[in-house]
């Protein structure tokens, strides 16, 4: 070093980063449920227990390709989304963590 000059840090080379194939593909990484799902899930489960004559289904859109395709087909752009089906047709939906609206819609359709 001359005159107290500091050397520049080494420039990262491609060999200093992991190769792209060394990282697992995104679909294989564990994805925790979003915080809102953690709040809604127990209430949804309780509704399922309280109404055994109603079919309740959960779809985690990032779980696999089939789930993602289902969400795309049904036009789900926000979660949670609650779709109500009767006689083989979707008759209503509630988007967001509005459990009171879910209960009201469910009672209206029963």
C-alpha cells in the first residue's frame, strides 16, 4: 500500500455465487401460510365442525401446479377467498378475512 491507500475489495466472480442448479426450485421450497391465513384457519375449521352437512375445502394455491391452476381457473386474485357452491354452481363469494360475512352468506344459502 502506498500512502495509506486501501485496496479495493475483490470483485465477486461467478465462482463466488452458488450455481443456479445448486438452489432448490421455488416450487420445492417450504412456503409458510400468510399471516392472515393463520388467523382465519382456526375460525374456518370451527365452522366446518359446527356445520357437518356443509362441505368445506381448503386450497393452498402455492402447494402444487393443480392448486395453482384451480385458483387461476376460478379467478382468485386475493386470499383468503371463500366460494360458495350450490347445485354444482358457484353462487357467491367472500374475499378477505371476513368470517362474519362468510357465516352470514353460509346461513343465507342453507
